């Protein structure tokens, strides 16, 4: 029988271990190997739809990271490829799968036009706007519109959890000097991290989960 409390405990342990590996394991290759081993152990069984989501998320966010790095809105201290360390190529697949396992819950009904429009505007904003003030203002607007359209309890939960996850990841990375943001924002992390991670959480539920639900 599925035990939600045990599952949540495992996911929290998984997250703590992931943060520790990012902060303390030496070399980018060492981090990559340690992360992959840790995820195999803590995710246990991974279904085909989950693996598909993981791979597509890695590919999509690798492109988005490359565009954002080119705009200069953040930078890694020790890049290996495309301005990123090796392990970063796999991180967003982990974030989405970890969040899905942590929150779970049924997929919502499709509202493709609205979701795809907001998602494309979101991606364009982070890939094309270098000014952090403009980026924050626009993404606050987009996330607000998204939550006006989609505000079921699970929408709020996915959005809120990914903001908390983002805070843990961002502050671990910046405090351990794995990456940094120009202009020395307060606390080392710009406020638009909230709209980035929150938006991804909302789109995970409204865009990704309905696609996964079509597969057994």
C-alpha cells in the first residue's frame, strides 16, 4: 500500500542529499556522478512517462539556460559546456520529477490554448530579456494571469512548492559559489527567481501532467 508520509520523507531526504552534493562534492563531474547515483537510489522505480518527462525537461531547459546565460542574467562559476557545468544539464529533469513525486495528485483537464500561450510567453521572457526589472515585472504579470485562470488547490500547491524548492536550490548554489547573479542582488538571488520557479510549477501541473496522463 502506498504510504504518502513515507513517500514525502523519502523525497525530503532526496532533496537534502541533492543540495549537499551540489554544495560539497568536488568537481562538476564528481557532482554529476554523485547526483545520478543518488537519484537512482531515491527515485527507485521510474516509469516510462516519467523518464520521458525527465529527458524532455533536460533538453528544453538546457536550451533555456543557454539563452539566459547568453543574455547575462546569471552565470556559472565553473562551466563545462554551453556555459554550464555537466550536472546542470540534468537538474531540471530532477526538479520536475521530484516535484511530481512530492505533490502527486490527478492531472487537470486540458486547456491547451491558454497554457501554451502563457508557457511560450514565459520562455520568451527568460530567453530574451536581460533587464532584471523588466523581467520581474513581466513574469509577475504572466504568473498572475496564469493563477487567475488556474487556481485549483493543486495549482497553488505545485506553484508554491516549486518556489520553496527554487529558494533551496538557488541559495545553496549561490552561497556555495556554484553560480552567481550580476549586480549583487539582495541575498545573492534576484526576486525573479520566485516567478521563474513558481511558473514552472504551474506549467508542470497544467501542461506536463495532462500529457503524462495519456500514457499508462
